């Protein structure tokens, strides 16, 4: 019977292997790289587009429909800052040839603030030595306004313009404040109406001025109205005024003609026109 001999080096290796601690199992790290972000988070970072709710049919005022029915596109030349979780709500500031488009509504100015929670826009120009650079310009279909400060709510379609200028057919209206409501009616404070086409800092040769005006449909309704030559008030005054805001043949009061001749200032040709048919 043969005796098996074992190498002492082999026994030493087996002994050390038994004493050596086992390597710990690899830590199981959960794979989270494939988890999708919430849809709202992705929508919030969609470039140049505001998140909107499910499209709905536009109502007359859109005040109760819960959101906008179209995306809002915006751009700026210099900077675009978006703040989420701010105390005043989520908002964005566009600076330098800023522009916001929503359907047929377009607003451009030097700087525009967008308040996401209220669907509201606020635009301002940049004061300079030569005047206001990048004056807010608002256009919605046929309506067009210039002003110093402009605020507009996309959901309710209501706005407010300070130091406003707008054109109505062949006439021009300058006002301290203009409020725009959803049916395109304009409420004007400290307004003047003229047919002289003047620049922003020019005074028209004549104007009809009233503290209160209302532009609705084809007519401009005013409170007490007075004729001014440049900035000089004249004795020509009426307790109210009804002026046409659109051209064309239609029944209604004829606005008086005013001017000056060898006998002095005059106000004449007041009457009523009756259009029998088209």
C-alpha cells in the first residue's frame, strides 16, 4: 500500500485560502436612468412654448375655460429668464426686441414679462434721451396700439394701455389710458381724436378732446367734448359727441364741421343722414 505525500507548500496555500475573507457581493444599484420625467416637467422645459391645457372650444370671454387653447410662442434678442417656484408665481422676462405671439395676437416691446399662472403679459419700453425705445406695440386682428406700458390677459382678452395711440379708419386717438375688453370695445380716459397724422411727440393742428370716450362698433361716443387748436382750447364745446369710426355709407348722425373763416371760428353742418338702402 503506497503512502501519498503532500507538498507542504500546497497545505500552506489551502490554509491561507480558508482564512482569506470572501469578497463581498456586488452592491445592487437600482437602475433609475430609464425612469421617465413627469409630463408636466417635460412641458415646462419645452423650448419657446408655454404648456397649455387640453384644447377646448373658445367661449365668448374664455374666462372660465381653465386655460389657453393654443401654444404661446415667445422670443427675445438679449436675454430670456424663466423663474419657477417664485413667490409671485412662475414667470418669465424677455429683454431686447421681445415678442410674444398667440394666435392672431402679437405683442412686441423692449421688455415683456409673462406670468404663467395668470396667462398675463406686461410690456414696457426703454426710456432714453431721444424718447422711448422699443415702445410696446399690440396687434390683434384689426386692432393696433402703441403705448408706454401695456398689460394684457390672454385668457380674458382684456388689456390696459398707458399713453396709448391707435388709428381708427382715417382718424387717430391719443389717450392717457385705454382699456380693451373682450368684444373689442375701448374705454378711453383723457382722450383726443384727430385726423392729423402726427409723430409720438408732435401736437396735432386740431383735435377733439374729452375726458371719457367709448369706441364700440362703428361709432365713438364721448362725454363733454371740446375743440383744441394745437394745445389751445376754443369756445367750441358740446355736452356729448358721436363720431363715426368707420368709413362707408350708413344711417346716423353727421358730425359737425369746424374751422375758421373771416367771421371767426365756426361749427356747422350738424345733421342726420338716412341711408335708404345699400
